[in-house]
C-alpha cells in the first residue's frame, strides 16, 4: 500500500530534522512505482523530493545513485550545463530508507510521444552526448563500474545462454542476437561515461523565452559507469517519430568520432530488455510477465 503524504512528510522531517515543512503533495511522476514519493515545500519556499523505495532492490539503486551524484563534482556539473539532483538528507525509519533530494522542475516526455524535429528530440540527444563527454576520471575516482566492449559482449553471451535455456524465445530471434554479439564490427566502440539506466523520462525539460524546449535536468543516475554509449539510447526503439532526431542531436553534440554501429547496438539493447523481463518473470514465477514478454519477443521475430 502506498504511503500517505502525511507519512512522507514525517519521513522528510526525519531526514531533515531542522527543516520547517510548509506543504506536501504526492509526486506521481517520480519513480514509475519504484518509490513512494512526495514534493515538499519548506518554509523558505525551497522544493525538495522525498522518496522511500518500495523494495530492497530499489533501495540498492538509491545507494548507487547517491554515490553517482556525489561523483558529480562542481566542475562536472558545470560542464553538463543542466541540473542533476543533489542529496539533502537521508534517514531510516524501521526497515524503510528515506532520501531527500533537490527538486528539478519541468516536464518529461514519454518516448512514444517525442515528436520529430529539433525540439525535444534534439535536446535529449544533445544532453546524452554531454553526459558521454564527461571525463572518465569522474567515474573512476568514485570507484563506479567500468565495462569494456569485451566485458559487454561476455555479459550478453551469458544472458543469451540463460535466455536459450528458458525455451521461450523464437529460434530466429536467438540466431539474430547471437550473430550480433559475434559481429566484431558492432563492438569496436570507444567506451564513455554513461547513465546506464536512462529512459526518455530521465530528461526534464522547460521551454525557454522563445517556447523552445530545453533539457534543464536529468534524473536516474544510479547506473553511472563507463561503458557502451548505445545503452543510453536503447529507449529510442520506442520513439517511432522522434528517434531520428534524437540520434541527430546526439551526433551534433558528440565530442568523439561517429560510431557507425551505435543505432544497431541501441536496438539490440532494447530487444534484450524484453528478454531480461522474461527471465525476471520466470525467476519470480510470474506467468503474466512471462506471457507478455514472450508475446513481445514473438513479434520481434516476425
């Protein structure tokens, strides 16, 4: 059962014992059900987000995100040119973990609703390129993960072995995935700093004085690492209208040479997300998840 706003306000007070909370309202756009979340307004007008994870798995994500956000030095944040949340306090109440972070105002756009053109799509692509342009030392100094192309391929080979044992994926699709993993042309990329868990809704936008959308903030830093740049673009598989302009915006803002196989790997990562979903359903004995994921995978092999 979701926690009430009163409970969330009390949780915020535990994390910020000296703060005077003026108002609290539920934040429905934060976390996609992974958190109970609320927007609190302090007596001085500052707005903050209080979040309580809904599972132990999400609690681990919070730990990773806090480490990642601490890794973003003032210099790194200035380079990005948009905001990332900052932790304002944490606390524990019983088994619950409470985290209070700065609020990033603006709006988000689901992948399927990103329009073609240079507006939202180009801005998000450019923002991803800015993250990928961060110096690797930002990640390494914090002890965050680093995955080489060889590591990425080995991980996908293990995933494909597990998927194959499930017996729920069409043979044609398994063959296509294995051929992609074995194709050296796809894996000669230069590894970069990546968000790791980026979705279209990770990007917060506001319209400027000319009503042009601008990315003003980025959420979901729990996967910050060094790895395959395509992982941050896998969600474009669901952006039927805007994908081309996301990649165009990314290419225009990128500081490295073009990666000819970027879109192919992004698509591969997107398809394998469905396969991971299938395995999760099998492990959790959730026939609804298994059936839905299997149906999607059948459609991919058509």
